[in-house]
């Protein structure tokens, strides 16, 4: 990655708790080295991520589809590339835009009832977020 300030889209839905936890750790670790953009499938998720320290945020399908084409990194759970996940909040158009984005996708392998990811160890969410932050630091500082 080049040396300019990186933009990171954090995508979450439902209550925004996982996205908020990621943003909190990004801010603790990278402070203002990166621009963090909260993209929620709904306004509640976006609001929670803004409270956690995102620089800006937007909600809904069009905001996600338009923004993911312009960021360096996209972080979230595996659900963000699966159409109709998050109880239907993640639309097929969102999943396609995220998966097709030129930005690097760093996804946490959280359990989804209909999907089993083989070969991934079962780790608690805080450990997964620590691993995510470590990888992002490596990418930002390389």
C-alpha cells in the first residue's frame, strides 16, 4: 500500500456492535493515521459506529454500493459478501459491490448458520479483532 492516509470502510448491520468494536480498536491502535468510514445496512448500525469513532458514516444500499469503490480497505464479517445475510439486511447488490470492490477485504469468519468455513479455528470475537488490527497495521505500515 502507498504512504497516503488510508481509508477503511467498516461495514456492519443490525445493531452495529461488531463494527463498533472494530472501530474502537482501530482508533486505539492507529488513532488518526486512517480515515474510518462507517457503512451501516441501517441507521442504528451507522450511529453506533460513529459513536465508536468513525470519521463519517452513511447507511443503506446506495451508500454502501457507492462508497466501497473508493476505499483502500473494507472490514467486516464474512456476512458482508453474502447476499441476504444479516437477516436480509445485506442485499445482493451490496454483496456484489463489496466483493467486486478494488479495496482489500479483511473479513472476520463469524458463524453464519447456513455457511461453514472449513479450516478456520474457532476464536472468540476479541481475538479475531486483535488479529484483524495486527494485519491492518502491517498493511498500513508496509
